[in-house]
C-alpha cells in the first residue's frame, strides 16, 4: 500500500483510517557502551514515500514542540520537532520526500479514509 524507497529501515502497518509508517535511519551514528554517541551529519538520507490513495492528512507521531535538553543540546531539539510531510500528485500516485538525519526515527500516520 505504501512504497518506501531510500536507505532506511521501515515498517508499514494498517490503521482503520489509513496507514502508520515507521522509518528508521541507522547510518551516521556510532555509540559504544562507554562513550557518548558520535554523529556524522553527512549521513542524512532522503526517503521517498509513494501512495496510490490520496492522503487526507499526515501526522508525525514522534515529533513534539522543542524541549530544553541538558545533553547534548547541539542535536536533540532538531530530532524532536514535528516533521511536515507534503504530498504531490505523480500520475496515479501521490509522492512525498522526507529527509532523515543520522540515527533519526519517525512514525507517520497517513490518513486516507474519513
């Protein structure tokens, strides 16, 4: 039902009103048990979502308004802000492109039925 393309792990689950799509980008973050995580910001990836049905709305279920964090402030706020997904018609399908940062995970609710 949802075609996901890009360097990402994903899961597509049915919802009574559409789909729940989970995306996980594991590249660009290294974490040893005894040290802080290291990020390679160059390892962002673009993910293309394709859907035959017309999306009525898309919600980012993990995003929330920015919070103040104690460690590490340089990257956590950007990972928690809601991501807006814009769909565009492409022939008989609808297409959206999202960019994921290293280690980022997103869960999108895509409503296709009222």
